[in-house]
C-alpha cells in the first residue's frame, strides 16, 4: 500500500478544502504585500472570504462522505466536516472581533492574517489526517503559527514570556507525541491509522509496547487540550498573548484538539479503550478539580477563563472517554458550543478594550449594565451558558456529556462533574453580579468598535440563547456523524 | 563486530548528549551537539538508512550547527544566570528522570523489542536497491501530501521569522534601500546663492 508500485493518482477534489485554503493563504500573502492599505483591508476581507468559502466547500464535498485519498493519508468523513466547519467559523468570529483591537495596538499586520490562516490550515489537516505523519504535521503547523502569533507583540515582556513557555513546553509535548508514535510504528510497521487499528485489535505479545507508546501519545494530546496536569502553559499564554490570539487558541485550537484525540486515540486505538479510558479519567478528574478551584481566586478575566477552560476540558474528556458514539457526539457538541460561547466572551473583552487600555480585569465589568445594557445582557447569557443553566446551550452540552458518562458506567465521575459545575457557578455568576449590581469605579470602559464587529458579536451571543432553546438540529448533526 | 561498533557509537552519542546540557561553555555545548549528530548519523547508516544519515550530516552539521555556532558566539550569554537553576531544581528533576528511565528500561528490557517478534516495516529494503532510490520513489507519490505539508511549515517558519525580527525600533540603525535608490539630487545637494561680499573683495 505504501510502495510506489501500488500508487494511485490521488483524488484531489476530495481534499479541496485544504488545497483551497492553502491557495487562499498564499493569495493573502501576495495581495497584502502589494496592498497600500494601512488597515490591511484587502487581507481582512480575503481572509474572511477564504474561511467562508472553505467551509462551504467542506460541507459540499465532505458531509456524508467516508473516503480516503492521497494513498490513505487523508480522510474525509462526517465528524471531520463538523469540526472543520466549526474551526473555520470560530476563525471567522476571531477575525471579525480583532480588527479594532489590533489596529489600536499597532499589531494589525498582514502576518496576523496569514499566520492565522495557516494555523487554520493546520487544524483542518489535523482533523482530516489518517496517517501518523499527517497528524503530526498538522499539529505542528498549527502550533508553530500560534507560537509566533503569541509573540507578535514584541514590546510586551509578558507576551514574549508566554510565547517562550508555550514554545518550550509545546516542543516537549511534540517530542512526547512523536516518541509515542514511533513506538506504534515500531509495533505495527505502519503509519496508517486503519492498519494500526487492525493491529491493535489483534494484539499478542507486543501489547506492552503498544501501551508504552499510548502513554506518550496521551501526554502529547493532553498538552494540546490543556488538560491538568499538562496545563502549566495555559494561564500564562491566555494572559500574555494579544486577546485575539488568545481567542483563537481558546476556541479553534480546542476544536482541533478534539479532532486530534478522535483520530489518534478514538479511531486509531479504539480497540484499546479499556487501557486509555483509565488515563483519560485521571486527566478529566484533575482538570475538573483544578479548573474550578483555582479559577475562584482570579481577578483577571483572561486568566479566569484560562482556569475555567480546564473545567470544560474535563467535560469534553468525559465525553471522549465514554467512547461510544454517544460520548463522541456529546464531546463534539460540547467542544463546538463551548468554543462559540468563549469566542463571544473574549469578544466582549475586546469590545471593552480601548487604545492603551485592556479591559481584562474583573473590575472593568462593574456596572456594565448602565453603560451598555445590550452587551451586559450578552455577557449574562454567556456566563449562564458556561455555568450550564437551562435555557442556554451550555446546559444541553453538559447534559449530553453527563448522560454519556453515566451510560459508560462512570456515575461517580458525573457526580463529581456536577459538583464542580456548582462551584464553577460562583465565578461565572460573580461577573453577572459585577455587571448588574455594582457601581463602576470612575467612568468604566465604554464599549467601542465598529458596527460590523458589534453586529457579529450580538448574533454570536444570541446564538448561544437560540441554540439553548432549539438545540435539536445541532445535537442531531453531531450524533449522526458518529452513528454506526 | 557490528554490535561492537554500534555500542561504541551509542556510547559516544550518550556521552555527547550529556555534555551538551552540562558543558560550561555554550560553544563547547554546540560542538558536543555536532558530535552527537555525527554519531546518530553513523548509527542510521549502520541501520541501512544511509540517505538520512548523510542528510543529517549535510543539513544539521553542515548548515544548522554552523549558523548556531555563529549565533552563540555573537550573543553575550550570561552563563551564571543560565546555570543558576540547574542544581536548585536537580532534587526534583533527577528523581523524576530516574523513575522514567527505570520504567522505560523495564519495558524495553523485557524482550518486547526483539526484532523477531516485531513486524517488518512497510518498506522491506531489497538487497539491490538503495535507501535513497526507495525514498525517492515514494516521496513524491505516496507521501506527496505530508511532503507538501512540510513545505507549508517551512513557509510559515519564514513568515514567522520575518514577522518577529523585521521591525523598526527607535534607536536602531538601519538602511532603507528603497529610499536610498529613490534619492534625487535635490535631496542631497543644496545650491545656495551666496551674496558677493562688496566691501572686502578678494581681488
């Protein structure tokens, strides 16, 4: 299969989303070079067009398909389509929210758009990978772009420190992932995930070697998730990076991490579920504990969202470890809706930020209701969705995951997660209290930003409510993707 | 005999790798890294991957490490500060490292990696074909997608490196070739009509 004699000309049309996105990224590179526009308007619109058109192509070509191309290194299937469209949509939101912020800080460069587009490409490649080599290259492509994007603000020591930590720890995690992959390759003699799956189902003497590789791969994947105890980079990177970059890392890259897990562990090593389930349980429990307790004492909203990410990663891992189609579907639904909610939360932070002013302290939200009832209401929706109160989409996400966890026989884990969510309610609802019942110190930051930004943010916030009232369609799509 | 040579190279490799992180002088550390690369290249060639071995020497030793040495020599690195944490964190780092090494030895040493039990790779190397020819036959066919991805990663590296380093700061001296080329005579040469001094003519 992997010799040149059996080579078949690849079906390029199947991989059109990636090819198209690469071509568009290169086009942005050239157009921005020759554009005289100081706000990089052509790059902005081309980037948004690239994301939307790639999403359309993905839906048209890959939904309902289950096929591989490029000699089995690329796969197109239903859940890949969902994750890709979600990642592209989150990228769209990120770019829509970030223009004013980046312009005010002198960071609005063409490279911001190019590197983000290449990061998007890395996510798509990861989600569609069907070979250890492509999987690794996709993850690296995404990570390398993010390392550079975090360090973008060269005059900020905090950003440089965050980038350095992210880079060193990320390189270590990549090393772990590669080491695990090399063990798998040594045991099975193949890089192809389908072959590895077959080999895992018929394990004999070399079971230990397989598990040996599995441990290292779980570590690498957990790092990309930011799951405790591989979470040290998350708060510093969230805090230090420019907020639009934080938005991308907090949303789209988490969706890609779910794709990485589903491809590598969920699909490739599915026969070994009894073994990796235990490891993921440990990660999920630690994430739930650390996420909810440490987030309580944060005064910076970016750090608070970073710690609360662990809580949500714990939930996503709970869905993934359940293993059955229901668990995977719940995890994908959780990841997509969580990312959408957090994107809007960072959008509000960006909306309140002004030139030479970061609205990233919790006190900046004091009395927001008096200054801007609309955005106070949207922030209220986002916070109760993250808490998991019925009426918003966060409730359904948590409910689906808990259902899958209980069905998989982890009742105690579900109880722990619910207890954690109750603790988590405190720090989310604290923001609601600040917005509605506290008086601001001084004038407080006013919402700023262009009309387009505000419109998209409002729609994003209301989507959290709309999906909470009518979640059926999205749930059905996520579940259908994993239906046997 | 092959086994003996293998152990020689492996021992030097581990020694060099240890020296890379413990050497006092960063230039020495870089030189030890070169030594480590050479030994791994030799090991690869012994394993039948002569193309990879030669590329490792050409690319890493020949290009990357030379650049690296230049950078190390040009930067004024404060060694005392760098080495500060080494001993201080050793008490926690060393036990973890020892536990990991022992665990790995238990797995690897349990006979599980016996070549007889492991499957042969996807590419059983025929006696008459070289490693290079085999690589060439699959690189642009079977592995064309990963190959293109690697190219994209290099493009990203170029963009990121330029973005992070090419910036105008106050106080740094730089030339702008575009402005230098576009310079006109009027920018540099100022013609002034000097009034002739009436009282004290030189003639």
